[in-house]
C-alpha cells in the first residue's frame, strides 16, 4: 500500500525535475577591486539580484530555464545607511537590486535561455554605454565566447561621454543616446528601423574597441551568439 501511494509522488517529482532545468552562471571578478554584480529578470523565475564579489572571487548562480534577463556589475560602492554605487547603481538602497535595473552607463550581459529552436541566446551590450570589461564563455568549449575586453573608460571614450566618480576617475562611458537623447542615436522616431538607424561615429568607437559587442540597437549580425540549451556559462568581469 505504501508503495502504491509513494510511486505517483516520486514520478511527479522526477518529471518536474526533468522539465524545470537550470543553467549555472559562474560570475568571476578578475578586477583589482571589489564589484557588486547584479541581475534583472525579464521572463522566468527571479534569481539573486545582487551580491558582493571581492577581487579574484567567484560565485555560482543557478538560473532556472527558460529564462531571460541581464547581468551587470557595480563598483565604487559604499553603504552609509543606504547602499549606493558610483557606477551601475540600481537605486534600491541595498546590495540586492530587487527588480531594478542598473543606471546607465553599464556594460550588460544579456541572456535568453531555452529560446527558439532549443537554443540559448547571449550577448554583451554597450547600447546603454560601458562601465566594465566583461567576457561570456560557454562551458565545454563547443560554443563561441563573446566579450568586451577593453577598458573603454580610459581607452578611447570621448570626453563628452565620460562619466567621472567623486574622486575624478572615469567610472563609465555614456552611449550617444544617453548623452544627447537624439533619435539618430537612440533608434527612435524616423530612425526606428534597421534601415534608418545605422552606425554613427560614436557607436563605431565602441565597435572598434569591442567588435563582438552590441554598439547600437540594431547591431545584431555580429553581436548575438547561440548555444544549445543546457549549457553553463562563465561570466568574467575584467577578463
């Protein structure tokens, strides 16, 4: 009798575990300073939204699949009753961003897990500007890595786009859209299609430094990468 009662339950647990899979994102801080990575879920189950990561440390995140969202890093942070960061701040007042996105400029790692045709889609985006170098490496070596490995803050950011912290150091490089709020830079209005919104002199600066990363909204052909669903990923800041 006990076996007849327990068997359906065990089958249910087994099947549920098979349907609800997860990927492991290992976030590594190769910067010479502490960072505070953060995550924002677009679709799927919420994940941990912020944590502290000292230099040379790593943290594994279990990401339920299907899932889409973004990961970025904050730095030059302090906590005097309210947690705040000079770069990538999410304005939650806490280490956890709790559903808030990062304040641009911020380098974004974007994922869609278990997307079309059983594939994961991933990219590094500078559409919201740049704040830290980053690399995404699928586990196993069978799928392409993508990265923005250069410190654009101190290597080519035009002075009109530079964001400086309280001590005067560069903590970000704005996108032209953020800096000037013009349709030709933001791909809005008359520039809202791939045919009308083309690379600008500013987006080409980003592209020349980081050829694999999105430099503007319609930079899809060279910037979106895929891998069969079920892979794990290493996300390295300051690779």
